[in-house]
C-alpha cells in the first residue's frame, strides 16, 4: 500500500494517521484512493478484490492534489474502470464490516465528457 507521509517519510504511529507537514490543511480523517478495473467475462464478479489496487493514502488537501495531478485521465482508461475513495483501513467492498450500512455514489458521464469534467 502506497502511503504519503511527512517530509521524513514516517507515519505517525500514535494516531494511525499520516504525518502532515506544517502549513498543509489536515483532513478530519486519512483516506485511501483505490483503483479497480473490471475484467470481461463471468470471472469479474469472483475476482473483485484481486483487481482492486491501492493507489495512495492521504491526510491533507495538498497530499490529495499531489496524487490527483498524476492520475490518468478518465478518457485514457480502459473501460470499465473505477476510482474509489474510502477512509483509511476500509476496503471498497461490501464485505468490509465498516460498509455494512453504507451506500455509494456513482457518477456516469457521456463518452468524451469525463476528462473535461475531471
């Protein structure tokens, strides 16, 4: 799992959150950005967790924008592909206990419009 951290590369062991350098805008929680691509065929449902990749975890607005600026634009991704943002330690899966009362937001756009909105 890729983690962004403070300038010394360490994680804050006491709070379980990522160190945020002075002057950055700390978020209330740490979040993890995940990526998944659904393979074609019936095996797609059975291998969701195998197709789930952690991109990075962030704890400040500035750390998020550092990650975002390096993401591939939606028009350049093979479809179907998804980005997921969850609190750190929670996987974007219904089977995760933290999601038992959860829901989801889905944004679908016409072809060619996603990168412009992105």
